[in-house]
C-alpha cells in the first residue's frame, strides 16, 4: 500500500477533477503490475496496473489507494475490471466518497467472491487525496498558502522590491510544489507588483498548473505576462460584478477564462470563488500571495495548510508584511496553526503548518 500511495502521488496536480490513485498487483510475493491515475484523470490506476499484469493478475492481490470505482463513466468500472481479471483479493486504503461509488465498489468485489480488506493506511491515503476528498465532500478545493518571508516576516522592502527573498533551492522547491498542484493563485496586488507568469520552469517534463488571478476590478493588464501567455497555458480570472466591460473583453481575447464571482464588502467572496473553482474540477490550489489575499484566506478559514519559506534576512518595520490586516481584537481570536514539518532548504528554512 505504501508503494501504491507513492505511485499515486505521481499524478498529483494532473489528475483533476479525479483523485491521484495508485495500484500495485502482487502475485506470490512478486509485483506484477503497477499503475497510477493518468493525466486528466483517466485511465484509472487499476486499469493501468491490470494491463501490465496481464494473465499474472489471476489469483493475485491488488493494493489500491482508493476504493475501485463502480460506475460506468467514459470507461467501465475498475471493480468490474478487477473481477474480470480474476484477482482474488483486493486491499484498499479508503472508501471513495464520490456518490457514484461510495461503497459500491467494495460491494461489487465482495459480491463476486473477492476477499476485500479496507482501511489499510487510510490516514495516509486521506492526506494524499485531501484535495479530491474536500472537493467531493465540501465542494471546495484544498488550499495551501505559500509564504516566502524574511526572519521578521516581511515579503518586500519599503520600495516594493520582493524578488529573490529566498535562495535558489527554495525557489526550486516552489516550482516542484506548483507541479503537484492543479492550480496556482495570486491576488491582483501581487500580479500588478511582480508581473509573474506563474509557470513551472526547469523541472523536466512540462505540466503547467492552471494560473488563477483574483482581481475584482480586472486591474491587471491583458498585456502582462499572464495575458500574453494565456493562449499557451490556462489563465482563469476571478473578477467581481464591477469589472469594466472593456477589461473583460480585452482579457477574453487573450484566451483567459473569466469567472464572474460575487463580492462582499467590495472584495471577491473567496469562499464563493473557491466553490466555483471546485465546480470546474480543481482539487488542489497553491496560493502564492499577496498579503491581502493571504489574509482573506486565513480570516475566512479557507487555508488548509501554510508553507512558510524563511530567508536569513531582516527588513524591519518599513518592509511589507506577509499578511494584510486580520482585524483581530484579541490574541485569543488569533487563528492557530501547529507545525508538522520544518527543514532546511538550501540557505532557507521551510516550515509546514496546519490549522488547529
Ligand atoms: C478508481 N481509480 O485511479 C481513480 C478513480 O470520470 P471518471 O469515469 O474517470 O470517474 C471519476 C471518478 O472515479 C472520481 O470521481 C473518483 O470517484 C474515481 N476515481 N477511481 O477506481 C482511479 N482516479
Ligand atoms: Zn476506476
């Protein structure tokens, strides 16, 4: 199952709207098939592993990091494929909450006389597919907030200089992170200040996450890097009802997808925007700032994990803080996080925090 989980992880960022599942088929202590969910979500992991195993699947045990599907989608159900291949035992990590499956996959296997063991490494599987599980059960994507700051929590000097706060290893780690997410997201302030292109570079084979801009008034220019590359890799823009018609038309001409989102107090309602994004299939979003968007995500309890890269620099009070105002009256009301990992990445420190 550990191997199935690590095979499944290869698909993270590229299987949406589907989960990234792994499957290992074992015949008399020998691995005869390995598979994982393919880009775009199909074929499913089991189908890939069964193809590799061929006749060796007869009488074998299949380890799958999610309950095999039971529905006829574009392809026949994986439970049926496992039965047809003559597998005699199936071990799974987690029930699939998709209402088309939800226990039916396990039931189909059992009805065919296959021995089924559920819940093996269930916690690990739930973590690996937290994005898919959240999309299906809550209609929201998993949001990871990435911050790159100085020791004193600043992201830019007073003049707005913000490039190269962290070192090359941390920047490379961020590109790796982008690859394992379905989408990267920034706010208009960051887009205006940095003119980012938000693509993945220097990481080998090219998978590009969807690039999301939260820009209620469409202030960012269609002539920007995002605008100029929108016909090559997807750019989705969440804007508010007050976005000028001319800007909407200019952005639409770049090939970007415009998403009309509701506003509350003059700002995009992020929960509603995220629900729209999940509705379009996104399961894992990496938010890369800026301060205002980060604060709104934290204040709205929409941030599922915080990844903090800290560089050995000090900027002082005149620098820009990583987080905009949270409007907290008392320390007791402060959102709390617990550290789950801390490691050196080159010259910087990477910390992973989960909300309490
Ligand atoms: C599996 N193995 O590798 C994956 C599964 O649109 P479809 O027909 O591809 O079905 C998508 C659903 O299939 C998805 O919501 C989830 O329930 C399941 N994903 N199932 O047996 C896999 N990726
Ligand atoms: Zn399937």
